[in-house]
C-alpha cells in the first residue's frame, strides 16, 4: 500500500513513479512530486521504483488569467 495525497492506493503490480502517475491520470509536464518528504526530480520518475509504504504528495499546476 502507498499513499497519494493522503489516499491509500494499492498498485496492481511493481512499477515506477512515472507508470504510477500515468495510471492515476496525471500529466507529467504540469506536476511536482514529493516522495517520502523529499522532492523527486522529473528526471528520476522513470527509474524510481514505487515501494510499499511510500507516501506521495502531488501538486498540479494550473494556468489561467
């Protein structure tokens, strides 16, 4: 089990942060991800495995005027 923005999620299979984000419907270009209290650089999404007990905070950026 992991948490995304405080909600418990049970990933269906081992995956990377990038795969998890895409499965959850996030656009990778307009988000920031904090993993276990530390900002995760976008360059690490594809090679960072999701591990049981991880806690993610995901912030989406919205433009407008």
